[in-house]
């Protein structure tokens, strides 16, 4: 008798605390309302048929059948279809995670990415149909089934594409840090204040304590600490301790 033993181990490649908020199939039927919007969760769109375009943070992304579009939390987007070839897609709303797109040709804070599946579409569609059926039937334990199927689907996506799954809070922090650094780099000769940084990053200036302590960009942390020392000396003394 032959026996092959495979030890899976204890690898953990993605955040466990995420939730499938919804799954649906959308189809253009003449009443398409296309307005820019954001969500506090990620969305994954798989185009079943048709053509159209996603408008994501001032960029136009043409899409067609078997394209997958992934949009991170807090990223403004909308979609439009071609009238003569209306778009139909599956969309997943997933709360509690975001994606890091490891593309050397893209900005590290890229809030979206898209891929063409083609011959690999069956895996995606099969998992989507299973989740859709569980969602519709709502039998006992359907939430656990959907969560497990989503985990497997995310592994397939990450394996196929050059991306990794991260927590949504990590994505928001890195995005805000990039906005702050870009603003500082462009306006370094101007009168930058905590208020102006708060406006561009949408962070309350008194919440910069946590931002400075956790942001990965040392230059941002140092610059913001100097602003605190200049504008709010008492708070600034405590903030400077976070950069050491």
C-alpha cells in the first residue's frame, strides 16, 4: 500500500476578520444610474458579458467579458456600459479587507486593479454561483459556507494575480500617508499647516497622534511632528516621542 502524507502546516495568508456583505448580479436594462461613490469596504466586479468602463479616481478603465475589477475601500468609482453591448457583472462587497497590488509599474497606493481571466473564468464563476445560491437559499450555516468559499476564491485570485490581501485599516493608512507625502513634496515651499494636511488627508488634526505613530513614511512623521511642535507645543512634545 502506498501512502502520500501532505502536512498543511499553520500558514495564514490573509486576514480572518472579513465579511461578505453582499453578492449580486447586475445587468443594464435602461435604468442604469451611474454616479461616483465610495464604500467603506472592497468590491470585486466580474464582467459576465458585455462591455463598458469603470471610472476610478479620475481614470477610465475599459472592461469587457471575463475582466475582473477590484476596488479598495474609500476609492471613488462608478461604471458605465456600452448601450449596444450592455454589461452584466457579478459584484462582491467584502468588508474588513483590502488588496495590495504588487505591480512595480504602479503607485504603491493604487486603489484598484483589473485583470482579464479568459480561460480561467470557470473557477471564478463556479465559486460565485455557489455563493449566490447559498445567499439566496439562506439555509442553516450559509454564512460560514459563503465565508469559506470567499476565502478559497481570494486565494485563487491572489495566486493568479500579483496581489496580496491586507487589512482595510492598513490600506487606508498607507493611502493617507501617500496623500500627505505627495502634498508635502509639492507644497514644501508653501505655508503647510496641520489644518491643510487634515483637509487633504481627511484626518482630524488631533488624530494625527495615531497617524504619526503608525505611518510607514519617516519623512511624514518627522514633518508632522515639527508642525505639532510649532502649532501645538504641548501636544507636539508627546508626538515627537513616536518617531524615535
